């Protein structure tokens, strides 16, 4: 809990449309915003030195409403496959790492995207067997892994487990998805210390981007230690956390009780990339409409068990059917428990393809939305996989931010890091510069998604997300003002510093 005073700044409180030039924080909280003279006097009285911002912009610290800390940290240490142009290049990168990494480490590759490889398929187990140690490659969305024979044997996965892919002749392809994907990730040899270090790295990286709160999406299996580790370290973690468990525990699980949250990035449906996001209409370039990973009854009983215990609920939903089903469930459970109407905390992750009826239903029930503007900014448009899989009309209707805000939905912004970079300014930029202008929002609205509405999205708006007296003193200092700069350059604005609870925890030229 620190004290800090800034003058000669461009302080945007995100509370009223007013601006100030100075701000004072005492004991980790905003004590005052005002003009230079007022703050200088108040700082002098409190014995705090003032820092001259020379015109830099101050905003509330950013919230990333959906990020995977462990995946991001592991990926930062891994071999990047995202921009590999073909399979020989993937193999080449593995060989380079093989020559330099410690002998006892598995080669960990990440962010492979088969759609971007010339062959339009991932490398096979046989192709990966040219490497003489275990190879483990994660896809960009976390939906499958690729392994060579050494890794497969060491993981001890049963050949008949769901998701162990085989070719027509029954040979293993090395691709593990569904249950096998989860198991493989779970069994990857890593100590608890390595696990925690990876998440802590992500927390520190967040501060470099001006992010002071992360809605962490962790623990995709029962044995994944991430949630437990984060709860242990909540006090000394580099950023504030709202921890969402991406697994369905028993409703009385003590960890869920401690978090006050039961649901999270639990995959009610899947992703566009793997044609598993659930729609009412089929994909344009393959069979089927995607599918739900849980029955309606399973998901409903899970939601009800959380609501009656006053635990916050959320699901990962992307396709229209996934969204619609989640809202049907929320409606049924809330209809059964009208006594929870004012206290239930309902939220949904992603919310990619809602129709107008579902947007309105969500708004009416007060369901808060945690979405990711960089998805369509980085991966949408006429040339994209969204277009080829969904067709023009559906592709253009994806992530309709404008409609969501116009309906009065609370929309928090996030990265889904490591799926898109952990970078709130990129997120703000993306919300303003969508591939189709009708889906874009104004810079002010976009900043709100990552500050005041971000805080609301985690039910923290009573003490975070705005710069006003009494609020937690989390601030980001930017070289330029995202509200007035050329909107096409928002993502290039430099973060000069980050303040968390009144302490300057990151300094980069102020
Ligand atoms: Zn998700």
C-alpha cells in the first residue's frame, strides 16, 4: 500500500466525462483528483513528493477479463510455432531447440496453427520422431497437443482414450484432443514451483502492459495445481486476481467456496478453429454444427448448485447454440430461484455469435459478458478462417460489440492470452477498429471495457475501475491519450508506468 502524487498529467477518471491534471493516492487508495495546485498542497500536507508527468495520460489500471496465466507463462518459455510456414520449418525449429535446451527437458512447442501451415495439417507422430527426446506441441487454442512417440509413451496415455487420434490404418497420428488433450497437458512433467513461476511471469508481464487485475482462467482438470497455487499466492502475486476455475468441481468444494466462484472458462461448446463451437446451422466447410460438451441437464444442475450457494457462474460459449443454451439454463434456474434475483452473479465468456434475442435476454437478466475484441480484429475479415467456416453473413455478425453495448450489456474486455497477446491497449484498439465498422465501439467505450466495465464484469466496481476518492489506487500512465490519438494508432501507445495500490510497480520512462 503506497502513496503517490502526480501533477501536470492528463488524468481521465473514467467516472465522469471530466479530466483533471493531478491525482493523489494515500495508503493504496485514491485520496483526491484535482488541479495541480490542489494536489500539490494535499501532497505537501501528507509529506509525499510530487511527480511531474509532463502531460502523460493517467487511466485506471487495466483489467484483462479473461487470460490463462499458466498457458501464457509456459508459452513464453516454449518454441514458437505460430509463424512457421510449413512442417519442415516446424521440424527445423525443434532441431534448433534440441541442440540448445538442457538434455533432460522435453521440447515444448506452442501456438501451432495448422490452418497457417502450407500442408494445412499438423505434423504427425512419425515426423516428430526425428527428434531424439520427448516433443510436445500445443496448438494455439489449447484444444489439442501433438506428441512424438517418446512423449506419448512417457505420458502413459491409453490408446483407447477419447481423443487419441489414429489414421485409417489405425496408427497413432500423435494428435491428442478432447480427453486425451486434457490428460496430456495434465501429465506434462512440471514441478509445482515451475507452474507457479510461469504464472508469476505472466503477472509481471501484465504490469508491463498496464494491467493491474486479471480474471484468471485456470485449472482445466482436477489435478491441475494452478487454482490452488494462485489462492496460496494471492497476497504476493504481481497483479490482483479474480480466479475462475475451468473445471466442474463439487459445489461444496472448499476452493470454490474460497473463490466465491464456481464456473469459469468451462467449455459448454468449443471453438471455430476446431469446428466445435455449437451452432444451429452447419459449418460451411465441413460436416456438422459443432456440439455441446455437456448435456443441458448436467450444465443446469451445475448452475443451480452454484446459484443456491451464492457462487458466481460462468461458461465458455462461442457459437449461437452454445450461447442460447447457456441463457436457457440461466433463465430456468433463475425462474426457479427468484429469491436470488438481486444477488446472483451470472456471466458468460466470449459470447461470439449471439443473435439479437439472446443479446436482449442476457441484458435483461443482467448477465455480464467477458469478451475478446482481438479475436475478430486479428482473425476475422474476408480472408479469415471465420469466413471460410461460417460464411459471409455469420462471419460479419461475430462478436457484435456495438449491439451488445446498445442493449445495455456489461461487457468486459480481455485477451484470452495466450490465444491473443496479453495487451489491453491492443484490446482497446481492436474494439475500436473491428473488421466491420458496424461492430466497432468508440475509444471511450473501448477504454471502459478494460477499466470501469472490466471491474464490473468481475463484480469489483465498488472499489476498482475508476479514479475517484476511496477507490483502489491502480493506474496506468500512457505516453498518449487513447481517447484523442488517431484511433488507428492506439495499440502503439507506450506504457510509461503502472501503479498498483499506490505503488509504482512498473516504470518505463516517467
Ligand atoms: Zn474459453
